[in-house]
């Protein structure tokens, strides 16, 4: 066999070659160098593509996390608003209940005593109501005896809350308003009960003995709601800025990838031209 016989070419699987094997070596021909260069560029493109896909996945996960946070914050706001409305409704009901629990004013009717006491029944006399504040009949008052008369008031009359004033020498009543906006009667007593009962120009306003005091209205819920709304607005602004930044990063990566493709294309064309010139020579 002569030395001019054609030797069979060895096909190298460059797709599975190691990075060191793709480096140019002194004995490589132009064709081998071009194949190695193409393989290196292909691997670089794949690496850039994988990096870009990973970045897009990361941004999608970040956007999903932000969306879930916004939904959770919106749910908390709705719950706070519902709680605020519930507190307002409870306060309104308590105010209505406090107003309706008051007893209407007395009509001034005398307290009827349909049954006589035991003293009057034994004496065979008519049992007449006593004067003043005493619930005893006239006979028991004169005898200073204990009257066992049971009374059934026809009018639901209740005595007002009374307080003693330092003003003396006369019997008078003063109307004033309490902190709970309930009118009470201040009875200044100088010891003369009948004078008070006979005064024609005094109006007795009946109110319940125990004044119902409503709890103070809490403004903390509104403050908390305002603070939560401010936090949500700040979070939304931060999330929007993050999304804009991520979009800019994606655009920058796309530009880098396009530039790499253009550089690869230019280099490939240059190598092809050199290889053609070498073959012509």
C-alpha cells in the first residue's frame, strides 16, 4: 500500500466532549477548530438560555408570592372592616337599649290603697292614705303604729336620684344633667316633707334609680384599620417597584443574549471566510 492512500477520517462526537477537549490544540486543522468553536458557542447559548429560564421562573415565583401576600392583606382588611361595623352596630344597639330602658315620667296620680290595714279593719274605720312620703295610713301615723297596708300603685312611679344641697332655709328642686345625658332631680330637704309635696310649680321627673352607663366608644379599631391600610399601600408600592425592576432585568438579559448571538454570528462568518480562503490557497 502506497503512502498516498486515503486514510479514513475519525468522527469525534463533539457534543459529548469535555470542555478541555473543546480547546484548540496545535495540531488541529481549520475544520476541527471551527467545529470546536461552534460547539463552544452552542454550549454558551444553552447556558445563557437555561440561566434566562431560571431567572424567569424566579421572577414568576416572586410575583406569585407577592400576589398571595396582597390577597392575605386584603382579607385582613375585610375582616377589620367587618369587625369595625360590628362594633358600631353593637354600640348603636346599646345606645338604643339604654334609651328604651328609662321609665316614663309620672302622671301625678295619687297612689290608691284598695285594701285597708289591720288597724283600720279592726277599728271599723276607713283606711285613708297618709300624707308626705310615708306609706302608712292616717290612723297609723297618728298612733305611730306599724302599718301593714299593702299598696298597689296604679302608676309606675319611681323616686329620682336625690342629693342634698348646701342651700338651706327653703324647699326646692334643681334639675341637672349627668354625664350619661340623663336628667336627674336634686332634692334639697330641710325636713319639711309636706312643703315639698304641696309645691305646685315643681315637676317631678321619674328616672330609673340605676343609671345605665354605656362603655366609651373605642376608636382603636379605626386607628388599627388606618394603620393597616397604610401598610398595604406601602407594600403595594414596594411590590410594584420590585416588578418593574424584575422586568428591567429580563430586558437586560434579553439584550445581552441578542448581543451574544450577533457576536457569535460575526465570529462564525469570519471563521468560515478564513477557512474558504485557506482552501483556495
